[in-house]
């Protein structure tokens, strides 16, 4: 019998009243520094320039707008921060916009519970659940065991979960349900639970596709998308709204309990981008990080990044209180400076 571990999902969802000052004190700058240091690439470290001209201000700078960046930006704003997102590409979404949108959460997340109880979706677009209630009975402890216990194997008798970091998976298991709810709160709709992604634990059904209903108008809040914006699986046609490559643009959700709907990761990225822009999160595209600037040159806290811009313009950002974005006087690059 799996022991249920008490979670704080509701508490996590309610943490939207923090002030900007509280957010900064909680370590926004430190989190950004960790994200920069953990990212792959050939960024070089150097000391911060002494002479800086400021052009923009924000509390938090998010480098990249893919599956992690776009969510981090909206979440930081929800917690009270003024947020600026810098993206090296010409559009928002990163790899998230190109994937199939099949996401495993679990731990008793809202979509699992909806299907376990046999409930209809608010729009009544979906057919009956695809799994039995037993397949959907889940909690954070079961999710944690599934992703760390070497004895839990998939259909091919592979137990790759033994290599997972237990601390990381503990955090994942405790926050998976709140993450699904966060997406739903930002206009992301999901198909019926349809199996489990290989990385999501094998003993329970946890995966659902992000969906939009084909309609006469593309409307994020209503969850509808035109055929032109959705792209076409049969015609192998993408669109500026949906650049999906994994599974093909315009892939249909009929097999996942969502007839008349299309599926894809672009639905997640476009929906959260929409709510982020509506909330006041700022985005700047064609900005690429070239260098990391630290307090001690090659050591110490990350306080800045230097970015090339396309076209090459001298643009400066400053983050008030936690992280600052700035420029040097060169026309060939821009930089980001963090202040305590």
C-alpha cells in the first residue's frame, strides 16, 4: 500500500500575493544565475563593465522563452515581479512550440482526477475517459516511487528510473499537480488522459495532450483555432502560429478523446505567451547571450550576461533590486547586469 504524502498543492497555487520586494528577497537573482550557469553553450565569464548606460528596467530577466522560460516568466509575474524575457529566436516558444504537446504530470493532478471521476470538461468537447479509475488513482508518493525505484519497469523491462536524482524527482512529484493547474489557469486545455509518457512513471496513466478546438476564429481564451493557424497534417503544412514538427502540425485529437481538436506543444506556448503579455510581461526577440559576467571575473555571483542583438543595436536593460540588464557602448553587443 503506497502511503500518501501530504502535499501543498493548493498552497502553491495560492502564492500569487507576494510583493515585488518579497520576490526579490526570495532570491530571484540567484535563481536566474543558476539557470544561466546550468545552460549549455560557450558563454565566457568576465568582470562587469564599470561604465553602463541603462535603457530598460525589470525585476527579473528570463533568458529564453521555451518550456521552462515562458512558464518561469509568467510565474515570476504572478509572484509580483516585473519581468522581461530575452529570446535568441525571432519568435516565442522554443522547442515547446515544435513538440507534440503530450505532457505527463500526475500525482493526482486535476486532469487525472477529472477522468478518474468520469467528469466532463467545461466545454463538453471530450468523449468518455479512456482509462479505468484504478489506472488514474495517483498521489505524489506513487509518482516519486515510479520515477526513482529501479524495480519499476516499463513494457520493455527497462528500469532507467534508477538513475534519476531523488531530490529533483521529489520536487517534481510534489509540484506536478500544481504545474498542471498552472497551465489550466493560463487557458491550456487538455485531452483525456491517454497513457503515460516514458519519462512520467509507468504504473499510472498520467499523460494528456494540449488541445484547441478547430473553429472560425483563433481565440486563446475560448480555446479555438482556425484551420489556417492550426496547420495541416494531411497537407504537411505548418503556420506562423504553429511551427510544430514533432507529430506534424495540425495533428488531430480524435484518438485521445478530443474529436474536432488539434494537439501540439504550440498550444501551451501560445496560451502562456498570451496570458503573460496580457499581464504585462515584456518580450524581446533576436537577443543571444554570448558572455557570463560574474562578480569576481571567473568566480562569484553571476551578475550579468552580454548579448548580441539582431539587428546590432546598443540596447540596455536594468533589473531593479534583483537583476539588471544593461549595455556597453559598442554596437555589436548588449549585456545584462545584476545588482543586489
